[in-house]
C-alpha cells in the first residue's frame, strides 16, 4: 500500500518546507510523469503572492488544453485508422472489436505500467475504478448516442451490460466483506474480463455460423430480411485497397532525401490557409507544431498517398525513436547491467536503422514498409498514454493547489483526465460511423480497468497474505460512486428497454443529465452540505 502521507498536507507546512515536501512525498511524485508540475509551482513560483499562483494555475490549464488537443489529433489521425485496419485484419465485427482491440489498446499502457510497478494497490483503487466506470458508461456512452443514434442488438447489449454489472456488484460485495478478502474470493474477480473476451469471440463465431446456415437453405420473406440485418454484423464493412508494388527506381539511393523528409514532416494545407479567415489561419499555425511532432513520432502508412507516404530518412529516424521512447515511457527507472532500458533500446536499434538506410531507396518504398502500420499503432497507443498522464499530472497539481480533497479530485478531474483518451477515441469512432464499437467500449473499458487496477492487485496481495486476508476499503466517496453507478446502469437498461434497443438521442440526454446530477452531488459532498453513503 502507498504511504498514508497525502500530498494535500503541503498546505499545512511553512513556505520554506513546501518545495522539499512535494519533491520527496510519494503521493505527490507518483502522480507526476515527465515533468514535476508541483515542483515547478512550489519551488519556482513565489506562492506567497496569490497573483503568481493564479498565473501558474492558468498556465497549467492552458498547457493541459494544448496537450489534450494533441491527444485528440493523435487519436483521430493515427489511432482510429490503425484500429480499424487491425479489427478488419482480424475479421472482427464492431462488438467484438469494442470488447477486445479497443478496450485492450486503450488500457494496455496502464496494464504494462501496473506490471512494471509489481501490481501495487492503492487505498483509492476502488474509487478510481468506479469513477471511471461511471464516467465511461454513463457520460461517454450518452455522448456517443447523442453523436450518432443507432440500433443495437438486444443480445449484444445484454451481454455487455451483464458483464459490467457483474464486475461492479462483485467488487462492491468483496470490499464490504467484514472478514476481509482471501485469495479464494479475490481470484474470480480476475476472470470476469477474461470471460467477457471469450464470450464475445464465441458470440461472433456463433453469429457467423448462424448466417452461413441461413444462406444454405430456402428462406421466407421474414427470414430473408433477418439475414440482411445480420450480415453487416459478421465483420466490419471496410474497403480494402488493392496493394500494388511500385516500380523500382533508378539512380542514387538517397536522391533528394532531405527534401523528401521536409515535405513529409512539414506538410501544410496552404489552400485552406489562403482561403480561410484570420481565426482559421491562426488555428492552422497553432496546430502545425503538433502535426509536425506527431509525424516524427508516429510511423504512418498511407495507402492512398504516392509511395504510401514513404520517406526514407523519416522512417530511419522512427526506427530508432519509437522503441526508445516506448521503453522510456513504460520502463523509465529500470536498468539492465547498469544501463537504462531505454538506452539499451536506442543502442540496439541504431544498427537496425543503419542497415535499413543502406538497403532502401528514397524513390521506392521497401516491401516491408506497408506492414509497419502495427508499429505506428503501438506508437500511438503509448504516446496517447504519455499525453494522458501529463494531463492527469496537471489536473492533480491544480486540484492540490486549489485545496480540493483527494477523493473529490479522483472522482472528477483526475478521472476525466485519465479517461480523456477513451472519450476522444469513442466520440471519434461514433462520428466516423462506428457507434456500436464505441458503445461496446464503454462497457468493456471499465471492466478492463477494474481488471488491471483492482482485480490483479487484489489477487497478488491476497496470495502474499495467505492464509490471512486483506482488508481494502471503499471509502465514503467510493461507496457513493458505486451506488450511483448501479442506479445509473438501471437507468441505462430502462432507456434501451423502453425504445426496443433503439438508442435515440433521448437515451443519451438521460445519461448525460444523470452524470451532471451525479457531479452536483459530489460537489455537495465536498462542501459538506450532505453526507456520503456509509458515513
């Protein structure tokens, strides 16, 4: 368990002690990532002057907005297209892709981070997981429905709802056990998500078998109409471009290598800039540094562009850069034989990039280039994770400075920051015409998050304490959020039953309104106007 010393205790110290406190207290440091915003505020800013504190908080807020914008561009231009390709390659339908590829892709950095930290638990793990489930299944699901109303198969919705409800109720039950949690009680919690994935895959295979059986026999009019409704659910209806091998070029292997690099990285919409208003021009200018940085950090295979968007120098830089920063993000602080893991990745990839440089040409993409989209997908996943943790660090810093309780900030601002990638990804998918996948992810992502941050730590800690028991608590806010989640899921089920599983905008409006009411209740709890459940 983490130290009981809370970062919010910084307000009880003298001004001369605050800097050292935020730089040494585990609860402060564990919420920072690439940059220590708390250290900046209390060590570099004269916090005795409220005017300086105001500008420090405002600056962090504006930076958080810019980082969030960068994450949105990453998800829209890199993550979602690669996700569609992978789901199509595996011949998944929207439902199965939402349970497996989307949920695991969004949560895989958290999973690797949890493994790297030896699956440690926190006294606020239950609150964090329930808050995430509340935000994703109620608020994000409501926005998905408002963005793109759609019809959902009853069996699919009931399956997804059942696993999320089972996960929520079981976690609530074992945390309330007066005798604590033994390994026998903790172990089933780890199999809920595994069972969810297995059932989703089996469900798709049964659907395919049903369609094939119907196609082999004579059908009446009603059965024929039913078959037409089932066929689109067999797999994702994507257009698969025909891949043709470009002709091999002649002349120098490195002809115009720097021009090719610059044209790829610094691509700019000049026509839109010249035709646009002042605000449009300002938007494009501010957005250009983000686009250039993302083109360097994330490999992208554009099947519609000349030579698939190939740039020899850029690709060789990415061969070295991508494994290095992925290793840095998930294994920072770890070393092998005295060498940092990310430095080992850098040293290993330099010879690989050198070999690729001497074997490739600027005018002809290599055969293996079009198969590197998976690398770009992984790069996007971990970059999104890095940006999300930076937004979380800034929100945590602002909550600490503004003297907001840790439980309230975990249930609101920090939850929103950590789930912002799911919010953007699901809304982007809904806007692009994949609302069923996005809706399914609002069920599966909370289950996967609970698997990583609740189930695995409970199983590990209970085995360590065996034959004794462990005694984690929900806390006042945790129990309140859990009860609101269970009631909200009841509203969700009621809304789809009354519309015969036609998810209309009225359903989305109901869910979003309920979440806003829930936030209002949390504010009243924070102000002490009302009491939390169980207190």
